């Protein structure tokens, strides 16, 4: 199996407080964590975690997880790369050597009883498209064609590279301008739509499944109400949309069907990264179907429930990584694999 992710990579520095902070005083955290983060990166780590619980057969090659991103240079970049390598993720660093900013993006996060404070530089390193394309070719040569692709909308040039893999070049004046859009690959291309970004219209025609948050509000829409968002995305050819609402029910539109899935209640300690973890779990389930040459289900409910349970388990732990050691995760993987084998 080969999963391909493209998007933002940050260094997440996370602190937990047992009280609401006084902005004029120094305070001591009760917990802290530091790890590579970012939407696509957290999804890739989730994918690798779930895949580590799947029995590996001697006659099949080991699975591969590739992350196309921009790490930059320096000690922090090397620490991020080492962290992701430990997670069995191959990082393709498409940083532009001419970028004025060379240090990785950093997110500082403080969680406290009253909510969360976040300060982040976001994607600030310029990307080198030609170099990114070369790195992508090397990854595909080693791991083969992808079974799933996920982008988070950051680093749009890199997102465009992975979304248009295998498609014909841009059409000439005598060619059908819609031919490239109709030639969809066999694997699914997933959008992590945490928030609207100005450059998304150029990427959306190459997306097969959009997973958006309640904050995803395209321009000209009065609100991020699910039905309106799904109709908007359908105009770009996306007929499968899922909208999450934190701990509330998840809405979905799947071809000509729609529905909701309730989210199981848990005693949440931290919701940081839960959406990214949901996306990574969803992508893992979709990749399993493609690897097994199984068609997509008539509705996404079973996959949504699985991804939601994994995300729910993550919220019972502090930070974005400690949940991976929870034996409930392994049990959920085993249960899902059992259901998949009985289809």
C-alpha cells in the first residue's frame, strides 16, 4: 500500500495548563509535548499508526507513506525529519533554496480549561515545483502508484502536483478542456478542508472526496451550512462531501444519498489534532478498499464511524501522539479489518 500526503509540516510545541492563563504572568504547564504537526502531517502519522496494526504478509511489500511538504533547514527541520522518519514516513522536502525564509513553520499551542490559544507561522517557506516533481517521481518509483492521496490545501503548488498525477498535460487550443477532469484515477483524492483558502478553486476539480469542517465557508455563501457547501463543491465535480462538527453529528453527501452519523461521546482531555486524525483514519480505510480492488461503499457511514472512533480515542489523551499507544486503537483496527474481510 502507498499513501501520498501533501501539505503543511510544522513543529508543534504544546503546553497544557490546569487553569485559565493570566496574560500578565508567567505560568507553569502541567504537561507539554513537541512533535511534527500540520494537517497533512498529522493525517500521515495517523495513517502510519493504523497501518502498523495491520498484519503484514510475507508475500506483499511493506507499506509506504509519503509526505510532500516544505521542511526547510536547520536544527528544527532536522528534528522534524527525524521524528517523521521514526513514524515510518518518507518526507519529500520541496523547499525552494531561494526562499528568504528557511526555518520550518512553528505552532505554539496552549490548552487550558477555558479553551485553546494558538500562534502559528503557517506555511511560510516557498516551494520549488520542479524539485517537488522530481522528488515525487522518485517516491513513486520506489513505492508504486498511490492507493490514496490527501491534501490539506497548504502549499498549493505541491497539492496540484499530487492531485494531477498521471493526468494528461494541459490541453492545447484544439483539445477538449474538460478531458483532464473526466480522466479520474482509480484511487481517491481527498481534501482536508479545515478552512477556505483563496487558491482552492484551481484544486477542487481534481478532488474526489472533500472532508470539510464547520468553518469551511466558500466565498459568496452566507454560511458554512452543510447542504450549501455540498452543493458548492458539487459544482466542481465533487459528489462526495463530509462535514464534521466537532463532537456533534457528522453530515455526509455521497453521490445521490445523504445522511448523518452520530459521534460517540468520550471524556475528552484534548481535541487538538482530532480533525487531522479523523482524516488520516478515513484515508487509511479508503486505501484499504483500493488495495483490495474493492469498490467504494454505497454510503460512507461505516468508514465515518471508524474514523470518528479513532479521532475520539485521540481526544482522551494529551497532545497529538500519545493516543497511538492506546490498545483501543488496535482493537478498532482489528474490528474494521474483520468487517472489511466479510464484505
